[in-house]
C-alpha cells in the first residue's frame, strides 16, 4: 500500500499519460483520486500499456476483464500504479476478434489472456496456443454472445435509410392526392437530404455516439448486422 508522498494520484497519472500518448487518447477519465480510465484504439494498445508501465517502476499488472457487448468485445486492462488503478479500455470488433498479446510487456497477463481467449473467442496475437480453462479440442466459446445489435429487425432498414438519405418517412398516397386536389405541385413519394448534406449529418450522428450505439458502419454505409 502506497501512502503519502509515495502514492501517485489519478490526476498525475492522467497528466503523464496525456504527455506520453497525445492524440492516441480517445477518452481519459479520473472519476476518483485513485482511478483512471484510458480509452484507446486497438492498434494503440501496446503504446498505452508501455506508457502506463513507464510511469513507475512499481507499476503492477492486476488483471484483464472482458465484456461482450454483442457487436464488440470490450477489454479492460487493470494496472496498479503506486496506489492508483489505471484501466486501459479497447474495443475489438467481433468481425475481427484479434488483439495484441501484451505478455511481452506484462508477463503476468499471459494466464488471463488465455482464459479470456478460451471463454470469449478473441485471439491474442503472439500468445502461446495452449488452452487454459477448456480441454484441447473444445472449440465452443462459453461466454461469447450472439453477434447482434440493439435495433429490432423492423427498425434496421429504417435506420439505414435515415443515415443514407436523412429520411425515414414516406409521403402517403392520401397526402399526394390531397395536394393534387388543392392544386399544389406534386411531391416525390419520399424526400431526402441533398447528397452534400449527408456527410455532415453522419458526422453529427458519430459525434453524438449514435453510430457506435446502433452499430452503423460509416464506410460501408450500413448496419454491421442484418
């Protein structure tokens, strides 16, 4: 237990991580004086772990947690840095299910990585292939959830159309007939935003977190699940 001047508080840990990682940080939170949560992209995991272990000679790997969110597997690496627990968060898309093995940085991580691989099916690149908690030849992943997003089937095409055209409501025949009876100009059965406005709309959806929450692929312009 570190006390007094020996301890490293969360704000100091966070400050040093900002200096070391800069733009690689997606989020950095200090909810208490002894807790730090660092979120990075999967490809920046090694740099993040090296930065944390470089904070103090006494830095100690504690454990690895895994949370299956349906479309992604969230991995949380917990390290004790002189009395403050620093947790590195990465999300691994279940279409890939590969992440770097960090046992060359923290040898104590090997066993928990093997356990997470056996139970969730994520492959730690560079990790020895030996199973830990399931017998050899057993290929099921007991804790892996189905590959499913949060939207119910009926809402999926509507949401895809909304993010592709900024429109989710058709103009009914009754409305078109009423406009005709009133002598108003005809309208197309469906109205969407101009093409040049769609990038801005999708950017807003990403900024608000909607894209991540519903599992929308901005590059392919469709949901990641059918």
